[in-house]
C-alpha cells in the first residue's frame, strides 16, 4: 500500500500505518457511513480523522489506477493548498492507496479531527439559532474569500463547512475536499457556488446582501443570479429524486 505523509507527522508513521492496517477492527465510528467510513483514532494529544473511501466501480478502478488522482490523494493535496492560501481546513496528515497491477482498490485520507460548534446545516433547520444572521453573513464573507483566492469548492453544501465560535467571531473549515478547481472565477461561477446551500429565499437575500457589500457588485444582480442558480439546482435535484422513486418504487413497498 502506497503512503504519503505530511512531514510534520513522519515520526508517527508507524503508528498511523497501524491505524490503517487495523481500520476494520479498531477506532471509533464517526458520522454518516452511507458512502464512506470515517473512524477516529487517538495519537498522543491529537485525535485523527481517518476516512476510508469505498472501492470504486470497475471503470473507475482503471481510471484511478492510471489516469486520475484518487479522492484520498486529492483531499490531501487540496487541504495542503488551502492552508497555504490561508483557508481553514483540518490539518492533512497522510493518505494511503491500495492497488493491484491493473486496478485501484481502497484509499484512506487521514487528517486532524476538529470538534466544531455547528455546520451550515444548523442554519437551515433552525432560523432561531443564536447569531443566525451574523453567522450567515460571516459565512458569505468566507465564501467570498474562497472566490477571491480562485477556489471553486464544488461540494459547497450544508454539511461541508465546520464552524467554530471564538471570542473574535466565527471561523470556518472546509471538509470533504476531493472536488474543487482552482483559477479565476467568473461572476456566474461565483453565484452558482451558492446553489446547493439552501432553498430558502430569505437566506439567499442575506447572503446576496453581504456578498454585494464586500464585492461592490449590484445587490439586485447578485440576488437574481444566486436565486436563479438555487432554483435550477432544486429543480434538477427534485427531478433526480423523483426518478429514483420511479425506478426503485419496489423498495418503498411494505
């Protein structure tokens, strides 16, 4: 199995490799396990977050073996780049890849585990959450910082930003990093980046207002473009959900 380590953790290489070797039997299960498996391991005074990506389908096993960087590799690489740009994300520690001669198999991404106070998701489910508008505006400024640094986070969705409250305000950390692109972003690309975050117009109005203030863009144009992308995303998402229901109707039968 190939392994690549953050140089700050080279002295812990043997112990971290043991975590990977015993992943199926050790560690504390964390979070939603639907797509991938995440477990927590203790390393001295740190808690490590180890994400095991499921084995891809046969075509992608070939793609990841020869033509494309794995999700674990990209997560490690993008986390390193985000930190260099001053963007919050859990510290990358290592990644592991298991391959055969022709096929790609399992991969693991190891990072420092962060305890957060909330994610963006709480803002969607509870409009009375303390400092709701303050957090939403701070999140919008954080997103603007991503855009100004040429970071198009393609998985900019409610669960993928951890939020910590400090005496100085709110700090944001990106997670689930394997899908992003880097380079100058057009106005439309920036507005589209908000599409997956919420379906509520009042939240879009607040984000549009804050974005227009810090970018010196016209509020009406910002809101119009952002809301249009939200509606388009919701329409496509609901269409996919209905298609799944129609195709797998037998699963819902009693």
